[in-house]
């Protein structure tokens, strides 16, 4: 009889646990675009060690942008433009040096050919007894000297050509650094907030916030004691007084870390120091939520 009672009790506990597992999971949450909010800022440059100054802003809140679009310009753009012009002049100067070196090489090598021919002529005259040995030696010395000058001038040409390559490489580097003065969209998305206006210093927060609102998620903060009842693929409903109707979605991921609760509801009896696990729910229709990033919502995950 005692064993029978224990068996009944065990069955009741198991049935209770199974019933609990079949219950929906309720949680507070927030609306968030795919990949969260992107804080777009200016690149760090030596010309802006203490932070760049914003001089141009090409977008406003709510604008849709495409990856690569120009969003803003910092004050370093003018300095870098001047440096790029200087580098362009450096390339032109190096190219003129090549032209001069080639002209000198042509002249030196022509003199070497003439001196070589003169040396051959003096040697023939010496062999015929018409010219003396001293004149022939002098002609041979002149031919060797001009030959060496021709070789040196040819080396100078190659060296000046290397100078052109160096100047062009510097121009490419300066131009790449200049592009860092232009703030461009890192991805397609919508501008959801402007943080800095022209004339203001760009801080750590950046210039603007960008969000990919084409896909929206609800981030549910599920109590750690309930997380075992949440599985990938479960359906969920999302509601808020700010929404005209309930939204629906599907559980796409369960984050791998227990954290302290961020979203605090209005219930005074609620656990304010609760430990939660964030669950990402992809919304079926992102449209109604696209302009409500960070809205607090109530989430019910169906069993």
C-alpha cells in the first residue's frame, strides 16, 4: 500500500511537470532591428586625435540609405584634400624627372657611340702609321668614359622611374586617408537618430544611429526558471498599447548567457533583480514595428 501511494504521488508530480511544460511563457521584452542599432561614427585619423568636427550632414532622421551612401563629412576632409593635391603635384614632378633623365641618357649614350667610333678610327690610323699611340690611347680613354656615363645615365632613368612609383603610392595612401574623412553607410538601413549636427565635435557615441528595420525582432527577457520551456521554432505573440494590434513571430535564437533583467514592468510585486535569458523572436511583419525601436512589449511564447 505504501509503495502504491508513492507511485501515485510520483505520477502526479510527473503529470504536474508535464502540464507546466505545456504552459505558455510570458515575458517582458523590447523591439529591436536585426543586428541591433549601428552607431555610425567617423574614422580615427592623426588629424583628429581629439575628435573630428562635423562640417556636413547629408541625411536626416527617417531617411533610408544604401550601403556606401555619403552620410556626413568631417573637417579633416579639407586638410586631406590639400595633402592629396600635394601628392598629385609630387607625381607630376617625378614624371618630369623621368623625362629629364631619359633625355640625359640619350645624350650620354650618343656621346658614347661617337667616342667609340672615334677610338676605332684612331686605332686604324695608328695601325697605318698615320696617328700616334698617344692619340689612340686618349681616344680609347674617352670612349670608356662616355660608355660609363651612358650606363650611369641609364641607371638614373630607372631610379627616377622608381621615384614615380613611390610618388603614386603616396598619392594612393593620401587618397585612402582622405576617404576616411567621409562617413558612409556601412549597410542598408534607416537613420533612426541624429546624434551630432554640423559644427559639433564627434564623440564616442558617433554621428548617427542606423538600423536595418526591414527585419525586426522582439527580444524577450525570459526568467531563467522558465527558459527550459522555450524552444527554437515556437510561435509567439507580441503586444503593447503603442501597437494597433498584436504582432506574431517565431523564436529564432536563445542567447547563451544568463543576465540581469533590463525591462521593468509596472507590477510592484514583480522581481526587480530577476535573472533572465534573452530570446530572439523574429516578427512575421516588421512594418508596424519598424519605427518603434526599443519599445517595451509583452511577449507570450506559445508551448
